[in-house]
């Protein structure tokens, strides 16, 4: 595993950017506790909450926590995290199998995001009753991820996940959230079968698009991950997602990690690319894990892109394609996660 030199201090410019983002994000918390660009006083009913509200709130919680604002803090930020956690615990109604993505229609994307967030928040709430509820939700959500992985699939799709628990195909962008959730759960002491993580790693590696020789050895020193195994688009976001997820799973020296990080040095992200904010989060965290020149280059690139594109109010707005409809809470939460790599508050991103 590459060693990272002692990190530089966070620059005043980046600190100002983060502080502005936090102030903006706090203003987007609705009276019910969830985060949304759309202001409303309407109180949602359990199991019937605005579309994607729980998934977006989970991203906001991780964004706030990534720069040190935890639910036990007696600060406005800590209180906001606590209220958001309570919103998810009180309003997301899992089905009988533990599926979290049905309540807010965010499907397995939302399920993975919420599960990762809940796993990272275990033991962080000062309220013992709330912590017990978080643990119960998390344990059932992890069981759902494991069951969904075991749905019969073709050889190419085996080990991955897609939009619904019963999906018989897989893609890298849904799968990395589930893999990171499994690894975070295992780190938290929740029982996760070794083969679930191994099969997910094998799936991610099948999405790596390098030529191999007759023995299966890679013939290239740099290559990208594609959206689906053996095909699909190869972008900085899919490549960054593959890079981070393999390292979170302990594969620091895998050829696919070395090759994808080298590819990202050659083809760094640009702000106008599709799924920029989603990809930037994986890029910043994945290259940081890689260490050395990869980490230094990605840090400089990430900070330059995000500092220069923040709105005067402190938010970021997606510019492109499907991401545009996801809104500013989504983009701002992911921007915070991208800028937070040297804070080390969330266990999953620690080396």
C-alpha cells in the first residue's frame, strides 16, 4: 500500500469554502428534519416521504460528519445531524426484508447510501434508544444487501447489484455503495460473510477494461472501469468508483487499483462531465487512499475545481445530464465529502 506523506494543513481558501457550504446546507433542512432544495412545512408520514428525501438526507449527514459535525455535538451542525438521523429512523419504513429504498423511491441506490451512512453513525449518537434503532435498521439493511447479491445472475453480473433487490443484472455505480456498506458494517462488528465481499470485489474487477494475456495477467499499466462488465461507458466517475471501492475492501495493491489510479492521472475529471459531483467524491477519496503523487494531484485538482465553482451562497449546482435534476443538496453534500479527505472523521475513509 502506498504511503502518504503527512498532509498539508487545510488552506484558508478551502476552509472558507467548507464553512460557506455548511451554512448553506443547514438552511436547507426542513422542519421535519430532512434536507431538500424545496422549502415546505409539510410533515411527511412514515413510509410516505418525498422522493429521494432520505437518500439525500443521508448524503447531507455524511457531508456534515465528514468535516467533523457529529450527532452528539452541542452545535447547530451537530443538532442538524441529530434531527436528520431521527428523520430517517422515524420516517423510513423498511419492507419486511429490510429494504430502505422503497419509502423514498430511491431504490438500491438510496438503500446503499442510507446503509453506509447508518453504519458510519453507529455509536455516535448520545441517545442510546436512537442508537439501538440505528443498529437494528443497519443489521436488516445489510442482510437485504447480502440477499440481493445472491439473486441468480449471469457470470458477468454475479456478485453485483442493480436498481432493485431482485434485479438479475448489475452495474458498478449501484454496486460500489453496497460494497462500501458491507465493508463498513464488517468494520463495525456486524456479521458479513467473507464471500459476500469477495464476490463483490470479483464483480468490480470484471468491470476493469484492460487487455489480459492468456494467463489472465494485465497487459496495460493503466485502464478504466466501465459501467458494466465487459462493456458500457468508461468514464472518470465509473473509474473513480471502482478505485475507491476496491481500496475500501482492502485491495490496495491490486493491479486494477494501480492501473485505474494511473488512468485518472492521465484523464482527470472536468466540471462539465456527466455525473461530475458523484465522480468527484470517488476521485478525491480514491486517489487519497492511493497516496503519493496520486493523492497530491487529485487534492489540488479537486480543490481548484470546487473552490472555483461554488456559488456565492455556498452551494454547488449540477450542470449536466441526469445529475442536473438531483439538485444542490446532492451536489453540495458530495462536494463536502470531496473536500474532507484529510479530516478523517468517517471511519470508512480512514486508511
